[in-house]
């Protein structure tokens, strides 16, 4: 299941989250992918940090 982050980011960094089994990870339209996490909130936070710099 994929979810788009509700906060707006620059067009180069469009953050989504995806689930793989019991894990969730953030990924970006620029190709970046965060580490798999059990907590969705942590994956979203890492995605936001990537998007802002």
C-alpha cells in the first residue's frame, strides 16, 4: 500500500511511503529510498528530512 505524504514538497522530491510485509519505507521521486522501518511514523519523518535537505 502506497501513501503520498500530505505535506507539499518541491517537484524534485515527491515523498511516498510503501509497505513490504511488516515494514514501511519512504521513497522519493528522485530515486532515494529510506531504510525499512516497523514504524510508519519514522519512515515518514525520514522522508521529510530527505525532502528538506
